[in-house]
């Protein structure tokens, strides 16, 4: 058993960095878009609201695995200037998915901030941008954090789908190791992968609880 684990752990360990990198980078740019679009979705401009609504509904209505394939295989056919690596395609696809769900979380949180806070900010003559940055978003962040932590964990788990592209993350390495080792070790290989994903997701949950 120990000999098998000694073979499994080093093989899977190499994929942890890729999984964490894809999750972090997708969450980073997806969060920026989610905040901007979440606030802008409450704009008085119908064109802006309409664009964001279409953006959110389309991306929420697409399977993540199909989105991953579309971004890597199909998007470059439509846009000649698009030329990216497997890693970049994975980050783009997962970031798009996160930004759509994140937009709705931000929108709901901003709407939940008491109206009196906004009225007070207007009364002291704060600009719209300053009002959003200094008054609305700090209070909305408290509401955003719990559901956003769940969303980050979902993105971490969805990162396993990029294994279909051949990106060498945890799931891809587990499958390759299974093919090399044979079926008798399959249970232990995927049990180890399961534990790694669980530990990573608990790390995200712990970090979000600290922020809360």
C-alpha cells in the first residue's frame, strides 16, 4: 500500500499547482468582471442593462464543459487574432462562467444595502463612483462573501473539466496514472485525488470565513 501511495502522491502533486493556478486566475479576472457588471446591471441605461442581462443568461445557460471546448476549439475559428495556450483557454472559460454567476451575486448584494445609505452619500455630495466604492461596495461585500465562497469552490471543482483539453491538472494526472497502473489501483488513485480536492476546497472555505 505504501509503495503504491509513494507512486500516486508525486504524480498527483504535480497537478495541484496547475489546478490552483487555473482556479485563482479565473477567479481573479472573473471577480473583476462580476463586480463591474453587477454594479452596472443597476444602471439607468437600458442598453447597458440589456447587454449584461444577455451576457449573464447566455453564460449561465451553457454547460461549463461545452464552454471550455468552445473557448479552446471554436472561438479561434471566429476570431483570427485569438491564439492562446491550454492554460489561457481554461482560465478564460472558467472566468466567464464565474463572472456570470458572480454578477448576479453582486447585483443582489448591492440591492440589499439599505437605501438610506445611498441617500446619505448623495446628501453629502459624493460622486457616483465614490459612493459606490466607499459606501455601497464595502457593505455589499459582507453579503457577497458567503455565496461567493461557494462559487469559488464550484470553480475549483469545475477546473477538473479542463482535463478534457489535456491540461495536466489533478484529474488529468489521475486518469493518466490509472491508465499506466491498471484498474486494481484505480480506487486508490481517485480516492487520493478526491482527498486533494477536498483539502483545497476546505482551504477556500476557511479563507472566506476569515474574510467574513
